[in-house]
């Protein structure tokens, strides 16, 4: 499974919106059909990588929101 991490590394510099837009384009091309099997497989793999990048961004955003809410509530606000 470590190999999967190394293949995603090239996309780590993409912002969320860039990765999302690239993923949408991959989906459009796959749904459009008419492409050879090898190209379809390559697009699918690219889509998987882009989806992981998007998920990392979303996970990071959720962690930041959770941390901000925890600070806002503070230790004395429990009841």
C-alpha cells in the first residue's frame, strides 16, 4: 500500500478546487465513453488519486473546524 502514497505525491501540490475540477474532467471523459480500455484504466487511476487529494483537503478542513469549535467552547463551557 505504500506504493499508492508515492503515486499521489505529485498531486499533493494541487489545491482543493484544482483537484476537484480535474476529477470532474476525468469523470466527464469516462462517462463520455468511446475511449480505449487502457486509457479508461489510466483515467480511473487518475480519478482515484484526485479523489484522495480532495479527501485530504476536506479532512484537514474538518480538523481545523473541530479545533476552532473546541477553542470557542473552552474548558469552562461544559454545562
